[in-house]
């Protein structure tokens, strides 16, 4: 398992500023021996996750195949698509479906709103758990031990300090989000945009991700916060119910 995880870590090296990698990049950035890097490249190419190009190795066609599978058949997405579209049409806001992945939250579906300016953090862009309503509503729903570990790891960071100068303050802020059932943020990722999010759980009440309505601050001001919070909570609860029913079927 550890060897598989180390091999898959190679895929984390791909970024907008680094669309291709080679053995030297893998060795320098992951600390692997050249023989190990060559073996991982060979195995990833064999299953289509990497492809060889003149500039090095890029993500392969298998990634596109998996992306299509997720777009069309991911259970969380298939159970929520109609609710997302209805909420987007009703409010004119962007509606995001996001899933927890490690210590980040990644948007897996984006129903565009009526604002002309695009979102900076749309589908596929990871968000740290400390920023934005999308991520913080997930953060607040993590088990206590995991929450404490994340606090200890990030206690000195500015984003954490804004949530609480001490563990007591931070845990109180997380409790308030859990009790409310939603989180509101303004200007966290885009300075002129606001977002409101509610958590989605699995059949065992473990946090899976969130649903978020995002739009310009001006558009947000046309709505009552209570109304938006209620609509987001209703959608999230219905998605959770459908996922739970699917797991029990």
C-alpha cells in the first residue's frame, strides 16, 4: 500500500506551471531514487495515467476516461444534479458540489449562475479546509480528533487565526457552524463574491462534502440569508437522504 501511495504521489506533481514531468523532477521534488522514479513512470504509463511526450511525461488518456465516468455516474453527483440545477435556476447563483479529499475540498460539479464574471475556484480546483464556506462547513463536520490534529498543524497560519486564536475559540467557531447547519463567507476566494454552503453526509453520518451557492456580493444582497441557508440545508439533507437510501438498497 505504501508503494502504491508513493507511486500515485507522482500525479500530484502536475500543476498549471508544471504540465509535464521527467525523472529529474520526480527525484528532486519527491526525493525518490532514479530507479524508483523510472519504475513508477513505466507502471503509470502502462495503465494510461501518464503518456510520454517530447517535453517529458504528461497526464494520460485514462485520466479523461475516469473524468467522464465521474461526470456521468458518480453517485454523489447523480443524486444531486436535479437539485443543483433547480437551485441555480431559482437563485441565479453559481451552485457547486464539492467533495472532501485528504485535507482539501475539490469541486466536482459547477452549475453556472447569471453573473458575467467567472469563478476563480470552479470545478477541479482544490480548496484548503480553512478557507471559504465550501470548505469550512466540511471542516466543522470532521470528527473531533481529526479537527484537533488539523488545528495543531495549522495553528500559526493566518487563515486559522481568523477562525480562532486558541483551540477553545476555534472549536467554538466550528460548533456554531455545525449547529447552524451552514456556513457563510464573503470575499474569501474572490474579493467581490460571497458563498453559502451546507454539509453532505453518507449513510453513517460521515462528512462527504458540501453544496454551495456562490455569486457576486451584489446578487447575494438581493436574498435574505435565512432563505438561502434554508434552501441550501434542504438540498444538502435531500442529497444525504438519497445517498443513504442508495447505500441501503
